[in-house]
C-alpha cells in the first residue's frame, strides 16, 4: 500500500478526512501521542487498524470526538462527575469509559459493552474529526508492542506502507497517552483510573470533589512471561483495561531502572555504565529528576526509539518518585523495562571482592581482617579460597574478575604465591585491569595511570604490613584521566 504523506494544511486535512470517510487509515497528531485513525462506526475500517498495528483484537480503541456534544451519540450515560470532568479537562488528554450505544461496533470496543471516548485538544486532530464528520477510533500509531509515537517520523518508522496516510504535524507536547477513567459506576461508585496520564488522580479528585480510585493492577509489578514479553495475568494481576495485559513500549535493549535517592542512583548508574562499556557494550542513560516529570513524559518514548535506532545494548534509567505525573511516567517506564528494577540504598558501601589460591590464602586473610578493622565503610566479599588446601589459581582469578565486571563488586584484590598467576587469570576477563604490584609506588601508579580495578599481591613475596600500605595507596589514589583514560579505553577495547 502506498502511504500518502500529508501536511497540516487545510487542503491536506480535507484529503485525510476523505480517506477516513472512505474507510481508510490516517495517522495524525494529538497532544498526547500520534493516533492511527479510522471511522469508529465502520467495523471494516476498524479491523484494518488492528491489522496495520498487529494489535490483539480484544484490545479496544479510544473513540475521538470533535465536540463535547458528540458524546451523547455514543453513550446514554451522563453523570455529574462526567459533566464536571468534561468541563474542566476537555478538550484534553483524558478518556472516559462509558456504556456504549449499539451504534458503536463491537470491533471498536474489543467486544466490550463499554466504549472509551476522548476529545483531543490538538488543532489538526480536531479539524480532522470535524471535517470527516465522524467519531474517529484511534489507538496510538505504533506497531503493537513498540513505544507510542510522539513525532510523525516515529509513525513513518512503524507504519509506512501499512496505512493510507500520515499527517506530519508537530511533536506531541504531552508525550504519554491520555488518562483513561472508568465512569461506568455512575453517580454511585467513584470513577476508577485504568491508565494514568498527565491528568493525575489528584487533579481528577479535585475536579469532582471526591476521591477517584485506582485500578489495583496499577500498583502491581507483574511477572513477565519471558517468551512473549507479556505480563503474567492471574490472581495477582488482572487489569480492567485490556491494553494493560500486553507487552508495551519494549525497547530492543535490556533495560534496568534504578530506584532510590537520586544522587545515589546517579552514582550507581555511572559506575554501572563504566563497567558495561568496558565490556564493549553500548549503554544509554535515561535520567530525570523529580522536578522534570513533564519533560520526562514528553521525551521518554522518543528516547526509547533513539536507543533502538543507535544500537544501544543496555539502557540504565533512574526512577521518578511515583507521585503525580511521575506515577504515570513510571507506569510506562516499568513496562519498558519488563519491571527490571534495582533498589539503591542511600549510602551504598563500596564493595571489594577478595580471592586467593592456597599460596595467597594467608595474605588474603590478613587483608580481609585489615579492611574490616580499618575500613568499616567498605563491604568485603570473600570469594575464597577458605583453607590452605591446594587449589587452582586461574579459578579464583577469574571468579574475582567476573565479580567486578558484573558489578557485584566495585574493586577486587587477588593473591597467590607471587601474584603473577592469579593476575594473569584475572586479566583474561574482559573489562578487568589487574595490576600486580610490589611497592607502594607501583600501587599508586596502578591506579593513577592504569585505573586498575583489581590489585594482585604475592603472598610469599610481600609482607602483610607492606601489602596493607599498597592496598591503602591503591584505594585512595584517584585515576588521572586525560591521556591515561585514552589508553585504558584502548585496553578495554582489546
Ligand atoms: O492519548 C491517547 O489516549 C492516544 C491518542 C491517540 O488519543 N490513544 C491511545 O490509544 O493511547 P491506545 O489504543 O493505544 O490505548 C487505549 C487504551 C488501552 O489500554 C485500552 O485497553 C483502553 O484504552 N480502553 C479502550 N477502551 C476501553 C474500554 N471500553 N474499557 C477499558 N479500557 C479501554
Ligand atoms: Mg497504545
């Protein structure tokens, strides 16, 4: 199918409206995300939307209207809460789920007896609806599972050749999809938020003068089925909104969200980034502070798409506080990461892994005691060996190296008889820069010049007191950076 590329000129919107009237599909801008529109009252047109997106057919569409008066064509319900919300927020990023009149095809509602209705504020969207003279069913204009599109370029990336036209309008100002509220409780039961958005629970409660409730599934972090990427539904997780059952917004990269005090989170992310880059992985960092909730909402989906395009292997993101708009952004972010979350403590202790073979056992034990006494601020992880029985040094060198590179420790110390064998073994692990040192001066340079993340010492060649001084010097010396960084980068690429 050839996809027509249209502007927001009156003539082009007229063309788009004609396509909608004929049963075709048009991607168009709204203030939240781009929508893929079709005549909501034409079952065949709506079926084409499901096909073009690859969307499961039980996931209903939002029907977009151009004027508040259009609501009564689609539902018989009108409550006090609905009136208050329409007055305060429409046109705008809020969708109301209400009982559907028979005129609404059950394809549009995914087989439900309710319909989701919204009146967008974006000018092109409104003109398109008015000119077509029809309610327009429009899910987000992405392939099912992809991040929602917030620019026309995103629509082109997903839908060229699959839809009749794409209107090249402005970038979306809100950036996350509308707040979906279940109004079917009428005047008796309070409205229920099914999908959080920029219109927050606080705002809705303020408008209607009573507490709005949250669908309990919004507070759950479901397990993810590894094969399909979908959340596992069951006792613990059975969302009211069908769309919440499916894999969403998933970037190609592995994504982890770090949650905790912002400064501590940023430190952990930087540290993790360095380690992953040392392994040759492409890392992208997505962080916003709690004062940047709206920016985060506007940019988040676009950032995910950039990561897909630039070949990012790993995304490291910081969590926003789950309040207000932050709650809505985190709803998307958690899904993107498949609920892969790491909690960061306020003062995460620096972690040092230590390991030895039998020849280095005595010295390792002494270093462990020394660090425990002199450096209670450090967490020491003893990886063995735990006796003087003969063992193979490569096993322990590798174990310590991998512990550091995986991020289970920040630094490592390895000991064998001379320190030689175990340092060679540790250096076989990509990302390890292990330095065998025999003096305080070398310990200093190992850090300043080589940013050694593992220190090797010889149990039979170095006295404990000397070893402590070397460890001390290595721990406290800063990496020089500059030309040294260029060189350690070369090392890490090898
Ligand atoms: O901001 C938006 O809402 C965008 C723009 C294009 O308007 N549209 C959008 O549509 O996000 P979509 O299809 O990607 O998401 C619609 C959500 C889904 O989670 C769906 O399950 C839910 O609304 N929904 C639709 N009708 C429903 C109904 N009758 N009952 C419960 N949930 C419904
Ligand atoms: Mg969507």
